C-alpha cells in the first residue's frame, strides 16, 4: 500500500518535471520572437497616439522601421517619453507618454500623445487591461479613444483636473468626456489615472523642455 | 476490419456523438470565438492539436498511470499542450493571439478534451486514441466553423475577411455580439436534430 502511494507521488513528480521542462523549452525557443512582437505592439500604440499610425496590416518589420526613423525615446527619473518627428526627422510632431493606473479589475496600460507646445492632445490609446469585455473593455473602442483627439490641455477648477469623465450627454466644458454607461468603475478608474498621470507628466515634460533636454 | 473501426471512430466524433451539438460541450468558446472565421479556424486547429496530443499521451501512459491520480495527470498533460499552443500563437500569429485573448488558455477547461481522455484514450491503444482525438476536434471545428460562417456573413458581410454581401447589405450587428452566437448555435442544433439523418431510437429505460 505504502509502496503504491510512493509510486504515485514519484510518478506525478517525474511527469510534472518532464512536462514543465517541455513547456519551458518551447518558451525558451520562442522567447525572443514573443519579445519582439510585444515591442512592435507598443511601438504601434506610440505611433497611433502621435497620429502617425501605419495602415492596418502593416508588417511588424515596417512598423519597427517607421518607429526607428521617426521616434526617439528618452528615459529619465523613472519616466519615459517618446518624441515623434516628421518623416524627414527634423521637426518635432509631439510627445507621447504612458498612461498607467489601477483599473476596476486590474492595471490599465495606455498611451497619450500631445503636441510640442503641450496644448492639445493628439491621441490616446489603451492597449492592455483586464476590464469587463463589452463594458469597461470598451475603453479600447474608437469612439472612446477618439474623444480625446484635439482636446485642449487646460487644468480646470480647484483640483486642476484636465479631463473629467461625465455621464454621456452631459458634457459641458472642453475637458468633459463621455464615460462608459454600465462601467462606472472603469470610468472612474480612467478618470483618476488620467488625472494622476497628467499632473505628473505634463510639468515634468515642461521642465525638461525648459532645460532644453527634449 | 481496422479501417472499419477508424471509420466508426470518425463518424462518432464528427456526428453521432459530436461534442458540441450532441453533448453540448465546449459551448463557452463556441460562443466566444465564432464571429470571425479566421479566429475560429485557428482556435479549432489549436483544439484539434490539443485533443489529439492529449489523447495520445494519456493512451501511452495508460498502463503506468495509477488510476487514483489519473485526473491530475490528464490535467497536467492537457495544460502543457495548451500552453505550447498559446506560446506558438504569441510567437507566430500575434494578432490572432490577441483576438482570441484568454480563450486559448481556456482550452484547458474545455470539457471535450478531458472527456475524450477519460472516455476513450484511457482504455484504448495509441492509434485509435489519436483518431478519436482528431475526430472529436474536427466535430468541434465543424460546428464552430458553420456558426462562424453565418455570423461573419450576416454580421460583417464578409467571408474570411473578403466582402461577399452586396454593398446595400446592412450588417446585423447582433450577430457579431455574444447573443448572435446563441441564436446561431440554437438554430444549428435545431436544424441538425430535426433535418439531419435520423438516429436509432435508444431503448427506453423502464
């Protein structure tokens, strides 16, 4: 009896070892490729919010070329900034920086592009999240992201908020945007993460600009 | 004799005991990934791979696996193959991998696979188990592709991304959303059960 039990344990251990090794092996072989794919995905997002989005279906290699030719990456003080240039690489088109914060279910990752004067938004995109599909998950939809394009970056009111997500149809001021009906949690989370990120990044970019670094 | 048997295995998996419309298994993914044919096809191929490979592995190990831990072994085997599929998709088809989202990982919980391991591979030699896995996987693929064909055509007006409906066609948005899958799947089961080949009446238990 005891022998049988020991065999079960040893057998399971051996089998688990074998399959874990197999899966790790497959991952090891493909790790680089997966890394490159993730990178291309991020590069596409940066290009999108800077208004330089390549056509849908553009091969990954081409995306990397465009990104390499038109975007410069700066990292400083734990912040990351992408600078987008015109095709000849001379004139600055805008800055892009990551939006990040807690969502309703999990972290939300996004990107925002702003013009070189830090006056207007070029574009916004959310590319990784765990929000409910069909409700909070709609933050990736064009109508939601599209609301940001061309909006002026003005701190408003006592709190100095740039944007507020309000009940659809009740937007009055420039910075009021439609929230998502049925996804109050996600809307509040996006509202907060925009507020926190913008108050952190915009002054920082302005300081860096004043120093002539970016 | 052998060919007769393989044929019987195929007919069983594809039709007589089709996992989706006879046993109503694998419905979760059948509803979730059937709004575009390309995604459905990749999902189906992944499932056929996992079902057949798990069946083969469980069958090879059938002599040594202690019966009391067989479920653990099956889960381990299935999960490993699913992760391999997931990694392969991420590396070679990143767009489709993203469109399928969590559903590739959820193949692990697809009842069809463990069902076949338990019901067939555990007691049968390797080759028939392989065939059984492929047959059940194909049975799943057949239903999903049929559902996806109509959902994509009515919902997007396309066939594998190529426009087939006339320009005046108004897309039925509901077909793209989850409820559309319920309608299509229900209609499919109804058509198959009512108009498909009649099956022998099972003996009624008294």
